[in-house]
C-alpha cells in the first residue's frame, strides 16, 4: 500500500474483502507497509470486517443459507 492508500483506507472494508476472497488476515502486512508511511492499521475495524467477511465466505462455500 502506498501512503495515500494507508491514510484513506477503510479498514473494515479491507478486512471484509480479504475474508470473502478466502485470504488469511493481511493486517500485519498492511501494518508493515503503512508504518513505512507513518500510518497505522485500525486493527479493531479490520478484525470486525474480517470476521463478518469470514462468516459470509463460510456460508457461501458450505452451501448453507442459515
């Protein structure tokens, strides 16, 4: 991520996107990239988005509609 992306990131949306694509958490990678630009990850928002996205991913991949 570049400096602008780090400062303007919607951490909830990034976490959600990572999870629905079946990725592992990327917040540490984003943190390293953004730290180089003097910015930081909102880990709480990222985690919240990731949790929601993971739930959607699991429903979609299991075929369950609960």
